[in-house]
């Protein structure tokens, strides 16, 4: 065998081990339940971090991570995990077995799909996966009963599946910057949604959405549609023509407030 090759193999495990900076080690030993390792140019997460099982919030954004160590599951109290702006091509398997996570940030990676084990994240409430390469809506999300906020902007979605209605806890859905040419009709059936964002798509016509009485914000800007979509009076529209709609609402409200009280008979 080549001596140089043998030497490189022996070095490989050491190359994969990152050391925690002294100030980080001191912070963790103090019992702080939050740690921010963003912008540290990390290629590998230090395994020594995994022994601090008291951590509840971990931010590892804007690094160069492609994977996480198997020991990561030892962070058994972790609730918030930010892995956005890394180089992940797959969701690390160890994350999919951490059912205690409630907020997961995976935006700006290289994801195209989710593993089947993603269904294990039964307590997940907030999932951000914007700026990835999803062409199909991940069916694994249908089995997450507590998911309330889903961010899938800047992907490559063209349609949404009919099974989306199974996500009955969902309240906010961000779909801006995708490739929808028609407004997804399945959203018409999701009367519990409070936020819908379809900004920056290719939608040329919007249906009447005024029956979605729970809708609080509807963003539709930067689409080729010429007609302002109809929404309920309690919903704030954001897009072409929205200012006129809000102005009319304000005028009606002002007139109602300044109108004289009706004459009541006295007895």
C-alpha cells in the first residue's frame, strides 16, 4: 500500500473532529440552554457538544455541514434546531429520531426530498425549508399532527396534493417563489389557514377566497394576475390592487363610526 495513502487514512478521523472554542465550552458548562454556533465555518459538528444534554436551543446556521454525528441524539432536551444555510443534501438521520424537536430550520440547503423517518417528528410545530430543491410536496408532512407553520418558499413546486387537507393543524403556509401557474385549488378547502403566501409565482387568475374566514394575511404580489383577489373583510391582502381594497375598507369603517345614532323612541 502507498505510505502516503495510509498516512491520510490515519489522519481522516482527526480531520473530522472539530474542537469547541474555549468560550463556547465555558458557556455550556455554565448551564446555558441556548448555543449559537452560526458563522463558524464548521464542516463537522464537534461530538463533544453532544454531551451537553441540557441544551434546548441550538443554532448552527451558515456553516458547511453535510452531516451530524451519531451522538447528536444525546441532546435529548433539544427543542429548537437551526441547520439553515449549510450544505445538507439529506436531512440527517439522527435528527429524524429526535421526536422532542418543535422547531426545525432547514432552509438554504440542497434538499430534494425528506426521508420516511421524518414522520417521527410528532411534536414538530414549525418547519422552514425555503430555498431548497423540492419539486414534489413531501408526503411525510401529512403525518405530523402538530405542524402549524410550514415555510416552502423558493422551491420548485408546481402543484399541491389533495392529501394536504390532512394537515388540519396548519395555520401558516408560505409558497412564494415556486412555479405555480394556477392557484392550488386544494387551498380552497383549507378554511383553517390564517396565512397564505403565493408571492412570486406565475398565477394568472385567483379564485374567490372570501369564504376563508380564518385567513388573516394573503400575499399574492408579483404574479401576472390582473384582477385583485377577493378575500374576507378581516384578511389583509398584499399585492397589486391591495391598497385600493384597504382604502375602501377604511372609508366604510370611518363612515360607520361617524354615522349618527338612530333615533330611539322614548316612553
